[in-house]
C-alpha cells in the first residue's frame, strides 16, 4: 500500500527549511502532497496560484511530490487523498509544544498520525518574515530559497 503524507497549509516557499523537511519525509513515505489551504482568513503574501507555482518549481524534478489546494479541514482533505500521515515542520521547542497538541487532537478526531520534523539547525532561523524583510531592503535572499527558485520568481 502506498504511504502518502500531507504537508498542509504551512509550506513556506521562501525557505530551504521546509524544502528539506519534504525531502526527508520521502525517506519514510512514497509520496508527499503539499496542501495549500485557500481559507480567505489566512491571507498570504502570494496568491494561491503563485504559491503553487513557486512550490512546484522547487520540486520540478520529483514526481513523488504533488501540490494541491484545499478548502476543507486538513484531516478531511487528508482522508480524501488517502494520506495516512500529516507532516508538520517545526523550528523550536515552542513550536514543538504547539504542534504536539494539534497532532494529539488530530489523532483523536481522525485517527491520522502526525509526524513532526525539526527544521535542520542551519535553517531554523529562516522564516518568511525574515526573508520578506531582507527582500524589502534589497538584500540577496537566494541562499534562503529552495533549489530552482530565485528572488525573481517572487
């Protein structure tokens, strides 16, 4: 049976940290679906289409990674696509405590397990806020972006 993990909503196309998490997940699942929530209450710097394009460009050579948008609960979408794992990236112990609470609730409600993966230490300080600020001040951000993505794509 094919093991599918869903990486919901939080995928940050700015950071190599999230790119690395998805790559590492492929060590224990067959496919990762990066799921972008389309909830209007969670406005992003990019439109859904632009965000999908940036993420797809990051993983252009990997057929085991798909990018989808969804407008339901994460656990409902996970069941819809046959995912048995929810994948979450964390940068700090504070993130871990929050994500563990959410993971426990998801498991009780849906029976779907969550795997929490720490961002690699060299990427833990990189967030979309930091990168946006650097970009705003005209700094070179290419070293923070995943492969195949450049500042011009943003």
